[in-house]
C-alpha cells in the first residue's frame, strides 16, 4: 500500500518540482536574479526612471549594504554555533566609536583594527552571559545593545567633546582610498549613457561595482567565501556547526563546546564591529555620529535569516536591503514609487510559477498582491516622504514574511547548554 502511494505521487512530485527539485540551488538563485534584473530594467524604461539601475545608485547600494553584510556574517558565525546574537546592533555601535577613535589618532587601518577589537569585546560579554552563565540569549542581546549605546555615548562625551565641541560626534576621520577599474569603468559608463534597454542597465550595475571601491568593501566581500570555506569546508567549521546542531553529541565526540561557542561569538562581535567601521572609514561620512547605525544590526540579522543561515544567501539579502536604502537616499519618492511597478512584474512571475506548480492558493494570493501593488502605483504619483524613509525596513518585513516558509535554522540555536547534561 505504501509502495502504491509512493508510485502514484511520484509524477506529481516531479511536476511540482520541475522548477525547484530538479534545479540546483545556485541555478535557482541565478534564475531569480535574472528575473529581478529584467523586471527592474523594464521598469526603468517604462517609468522613465534611469536611477533604478544607474552606477551612482549601485555605488550607494554597495556603500550602504556593506555594514549590513558584515553584521549578517557576524550573526551567521554566532548562530551556527547555537548562540542567537540580537546584540549585533550594540556591537556595531562599539565598532563605530572604536573605529572613529583610532582612525582619528592613527589612520583608517588602525581604525579598522580597533573597530574589530571593540566589537569583539561586545561579543565576549555576550558569550560570558549566554555560554558561561546561561542567560537567555535574547535578554543578553538586548542588554548588549543598551550597553553598547551607553558606552559609546559616555566615551564620546569623554574623548570627542573636547575636540569636536559636540558629545554626539567625533572630529573628521581619515578614510580609506577608493579604486576604480580603468579603462573598464569608462567603457561601462559610455554604455550606460547610451540608454539602451538591458545593455545600459547591466553596464550601470557593473560600473557601480567596479568604481570607487574601498579596501574595506573588498574585505567585506572576501569574507563571504572565506566564511563559507571555514564553516563548511574545514574540520574547525564542522565542529563549530555541530555545536549549533547538537552540542550534546558534539561533546560526546570530544568537541569542547564552550570553547567553540566563545570563539564563534567573539568572531561575530568582531565582524559586527567591522560593519560599524564601514560607516566611519568608507567615503560618505565625516566620522562617528550618535545613532548612525540606524538599526543596521537588526537589518543584518534579517539578511542572515533571509539567507537561511548561509553565506551566499545573506549576501543576496544584504545587497537587496542596501539597494533599497541607496535608492531612497539618492532618488527619493520617485524611484521608490517606480519600484512598485517592478514589484508588480515580479509578483506576476510568482503567479506564473505557482500556476505551473499547480499551487492554486499561492497563485491566488500572489495575484491579489500584484493587483493591490499595481493599483497603488497607478493611482499615486509618488510615495510620502515618511514612508519612503522606511523603505529598507519595509523591504525587510516583506522579505522575511515571504521567506518564512523555507527557513531552517540550526537545530540547537538559542538553546541553553550545560556541559555533561543530556
């Protein structure tokens, strides 16, 4: 009876998985990236808003997405070891202050190192609370956020106020130099200026990625494959991830669970601190400013969840959130309003995919959202300033809601562990 049921359901499974089960994960990602690019490209020319794919917008997206990417990587390291790190925001704040303090004194490289150290200290406090004393991970993370903000405010008043005459900001901090790939950048700019559908859009995106790139940006992107190789392709990473999946079994095999959790959370804090340094040492910001992280630690955590606790996935999430932030800062209400048209096109594609898979309810829900999104676009000329400013946060909520059905966190993530317990 079981064999009959399996046999009869096999064709349906194959048909339902025609776009999913048979296609490798990387191919699905590339396919959706291509669909997204096509939707934005069409939108750019249908709405007359070239800023959607301009090199300037992409440069802003990269600059704003790097802190989110580094915070997401920090969350990945901690949670793969079984420790939820809500304190990423506080560790980023510590990184911004440490980066500004050392950067002002000794230059951007010293600022980068100091930011990593200050963030790591926040990670160490979180590890002591959660691993050694068994404090609830969420409670400890919230405490780290409050402690980071309070410590930075106190130190800023103590150190920066005599120099800048303002306890809320530092004096100007030296930046990393930026580099452009020439003559490639000039050639891409010429293609972008042609304003040809598809070609100019691709040239604008590529041009933004190879123009005025700082060493800190290169380091952030390099840390993505490095994290993958260490966590998924090394004995050290296997032991660390085993602590997040089944610490009791890991301990029975001789893994020092406490040590690996400490290492992971300290690295997590250092990465978040470097994310804070990206707000200080990359072009576009004078120096430390109170509140400049603007909840990017939480958005980084959302990018990590969107990426399903995988380096490649969180890279896509950080790019998406950085793009939304950069777009609203550069072009404001008009460009964000045009995104509604692109969202409608994407939802139509989702409807087609759901119909192909014979998932009628999902297709109906996507169709309703597509109709509502297009109606908002059609009956409005631009979005209010108050709504546009929160575009990255709204994108965060929408993406997390859409991705919630396929998430698979580490099995022991956030669970209290005591050595020797079953």
